[in-house]
């Protein structure tokens, strides 16, 4: 699967290929903002750190086999996950995007996300 093909599948996330690693990124603020708004009174804004919290719950509960392989390096305006194992990262983002598209599941996972 080439970069263009995976970008189409994981949109609005996008794939960035590096020489020895790969990253998946998301410019935050629009995608699933309504999910983050459900806990706005707790301080969640839908920024990169909030996405990291959500992705961590996803890894812990849905893909613990990838927990030690996927690393995260968010910023306020961007979610970033990366790995030296490009196939594991691809597996992660395909599964995570699928979870994001399941509103019931993603709200349930987000209910256990911790504010950073």
C-alpha cells in the first residue's frame, strides 16, 4: 500500500514516511470535535494532547500488542504517532481510524481518557 492509498483510507489523518520511521499525523480541531466537546467541562479541547490520551486508551484496550511499538509526540495543534515498525504503525492507524468512525466505541473509549 503506497502513501497516497493509505492517506485516502485514513483521511483526515495523513502518513509521513521517513528514512527509518514513519508517522501518522492529524491537524486537530475539526475531526471528531463533537466527541471532545462531550468532556469540555473537564478541560478537554480536542488538541493533540487530548488525541494522544484517546489513542492511548485505544492502544491499552483494543491493541495492547502494539503498545510498546507505537510512540506519540503530539503538539497542541497536531496529533502525531510514530514507529520504527512501519507495518505496526499502519496496523495501528487503520484500526484506530476504524474505531474513530464507530461513534459508540470512540465515545466509550474517550470516557476513560485522562486529561494531560
